[in-house]
C-alpha cells in the first residue's frame, strides 16, 4: 500500500510529462513519411526528399540560428556590462523594481511595440518627418519585416537583456563576487584583472546552461518573427506552422518533416546539455 | 570624474524601461493618429470605455485569460509539487529529469501543431478546456524542473524524521513539507500563471480562434490594423504581471542560479 503512491506519481509523470511529447513526435514522424494524413496513401520518402532538396528548412535553420546568436551575444554582453558597471545602483529599492518591469512584457507585446516604433508610419518615422529628414513614409528605412531582421533582433534583445541583468545580479550576490573581488585586489590584482579573471568567468559559468536554453527558446520563437519577420527566409516556428496550416493538403507532410527535424535538433541539444556525463557534468 | 556619466546613463536606462509602458498607455488613449501627424486627432478615454461594452470583446477576453491562467497555474503547481517528489527521489531521477526537459524546450506552437490531431479526437479542439489542457502540458515540465531544487537530501531527512517520530504521510506534508515549500509554491504559481498569460502560439492552434485570450486579441487587432485597441489589449496584458512581479521578484532568481 505504501509503495503505491510513488507508482501513481510515476504513472502521472509519464502520462503528463512524456506521453504527449512522444505522441506528438510519433504522429509528426508518421505524417512526414505519409503513413497518416488526409491525402497520404502510404509509406514514402518523397516528403523528406522534397524538404532536403528544397533547402528551405536549412536556410530557415541557419537564419534562425544567426538571429538567436546575434541577439544572445548582444544581450549577454550588454547584461554583463550593465551588471558590472551598475550593480550597486541596481540593488536600490526603486531601481531593483524597475529592473524587473521588462519581465512583465510578453513577446507579442514586444513585437507590437517594436513594430509601432520602427515601421514606415511608426513613431520614429513621424519624428523623422517632423525634423524634415524624410518627405514621405516610403523614405524611412526598412527596420521591420526586413532582410537583416533588425526588428526581430531588437525585440529579442529587449526581452532577453533585462532577464540576464537580473540573473547576473543574483549570481553576483549568491557567489559573493564582491568579497572575492576584494580578496583578489588585496592579493595584487588590478581592476581589469578582477573583472576578466574573476567576475566574468564565474558569471558566465553559472549562467551557461540558461544561455544555451535561451538560445534554443529564441530559435523556436514564434510571436515576434510573426509580427516583425519577412516572407522568406522565415524563422523556424513560423515556417513550420505556415507549412502545416497551409491550404495545399499535399504540402502539409513537408511541414511535419520540418517539425520532426526541429524536434530532433532540440532534443539532441537537451541530451547534450543535461544527460549525466562521467566528468565535468554540467549539472 | 570618470564616473559622472553613470547617473545619466542610469536615468536613460530607467526611461528606456518605462517607455514601452507609457507608449502603450498613450496609444490606447488615441484614435485617428494618421501619418505624418505627430499628435492624434483624438486623445481620451473613448477606447477604454469600450472595455465595458461588448464592442471589442475585451472584457470577455480578459475574463477568459484570467480563468485559463488561474486554472493552469493551480493545477500545474499542485501536480508539479507532488509528482516532482516522486521523480526526484527515483533511482533514475537524472534520466527522468532529462525527459522532462523535452516538452519544456520545444516551441509550444510546434508542440501544439503536432498534438492537435489528438486534441481533435478527444474533443478538446477549439474550446477553453482544450486550451487549459494544452497549456498545462507545457507548464507542467516547468513546475517539475522548478521543484527539483526543493527535493534535496535535507527535505528527505525532515520527512524521515517526521515518520520516525510517528507522523503520518499526511502530517509530513501538512506540518513539514508544505509549510517549508510555501514560498516556492507561490513563485511556481506566479510563474506558471505568467507562462499561461503570455502564451499565444499554442493557444491559437488549439483554440483555433474560438478561444480569444488577450494575446489572441492583440494579434487580431494588429491584423485589422486597429492599433489603438491593440495597445489597449497590451495594457490589459502587461499590468497584471507587473503586480505579480512586484510580489514575486524577491524569490524568482534565487531559485534559478
């Protein structure tokens, strides 16, 4: 009787935590091979070949990875600089609350806000017109739905940077970096060495898993690129949903191929990050 | 001398943080703001007054969002707390932990697209129950991972001590574990509430536009190019989390590093 509760807990874990993911993956896999689906007739490799030959998925993957990398590099770099420069100020009551405010803004609002600021009839376009820098809306540069994903990057940075500032502030406190820095200085280290050899390595080491996780989250981001992205190439989630939800029923299977590929990439990253290792395990 | 720029830069950062909130509130008070005008033709509470009417359906969306998010947060926090204990005291806990990460890290919208077939079969497509279940599936792994730091050797020793002193399983939970986990339960509730409150992609797939939460409304208004109602929806979307964050902020990051 006593042992029944752990068993029920484990069954519930499998039912809620594992089974839906497994079912979703198996369904997508079967659909991608033409085994299930409204117009599919049986097992075939043609959808996989079509996706691999068109190269759109890989283009989208590289495009998404580049955007995620640029956003993460700028956010983590900016957050480190702000933390090291302003940590004492940011611990004051008013500023500590202000630092948390960006976390209350969801992706959909960030996307909408950036669109309002940077679009051709947006806030900055109006300012440019008022100063006489442009004569009509079309003179304003493409800052959203653009090739270089400036709008998407800016949106991601405004979402991720504040999070990492707060994270680094807490690492600073939890790891007692102030005390360590004073100790290093008393042993003869100059301020530059304190930052480069003590503060930065510890901050980055403690945050490295979250940095990789955030990179993966940005890779699969949906709302922001849906508002601020261009038609082609699109970020991964937007591409996958566009393919799966399209009216051409013959093409839906290709969307599931992309979903399977994306799931495999993400799952491989999870295994690499979190599976126990013999030496130097991350967790 | 060198540090004189710091107060100015900090003030600039504060303005930068407050700017989106101010901009959204101001935009929600406007109408007839045509390019290249710098000022709108109308500025007042006309848009806000429509919350109380059925014109925009915003009040209804707000209520639906609150119901969905509260349901997800309550169910996830309770189930996550009890199931995580089983998972993290299991001999194969590290493998189970890795398995919990798979649905957590996958883009919810892709997860929903692949699961939608099963939701149709179960009659959970296009209704509030379906959206709650779908959001629960992505919030649950978060709760499991979140509570993993709570179930350590110390907690096991407390539970063993209670049992040794004659405490029942129920008493171990009510008198020892739950009081000790109070702050974590609260943070998990807030966080899962926010996961649900901010969710768009999964809700749009499973709700198929019939379940109009606030995030769905924002997108609808953007598509209609009705930016003033869009901003109004954004205000309703961001101010409840501000209140939650105020109470929540002390605990959030302590649990993350």
